[in-house]
């Protein structure tokens, strides 16, 4: 259900308009300005919010989100091993 942001070209008023479907947003006429009633509003580019719905957030109050794994920390020893492997493969 898209929510679009508009700016009236007649009075400069910014407003939002909710459409029930994306198809409705494309086929319905531009909504009139709620401040002055003019039909000369232009749709603006605005920020978007995306919800993945993948279950990353806790579902119940008692549940916790999965812990993020920390990236592996490389020390001098690990770095030297990687560099030696690269040299043996001919990668500089």
C-alpha cells in the first residue's frame, strides 16, 4: 500500500496521499492539494522504509533477536599465513 509525498505547485504545500494499491497509484488522478484544493500537485522523490518480513525481529516480547556473529579478527600470524598461501599460488 503505497504512500506518496506531493508538493502543490500552486501554494507549495507538502502533503502525503495513501493509495490502496500500486495499480491505483498509477491509474488514479493526482490528488488535490488539501490546503488550497488545486489539482496541480507533483509527486516527490522521498525516502522509503522497507520491512523484510524475514523474521529477523523478535516475534514475542519474551523472544530475543538472533545474536550477530562478530567478524573474524586477523592478527599478524593469520595475515602471514594468508600471504604465504597467496605467494604459493603466485598471487601477489
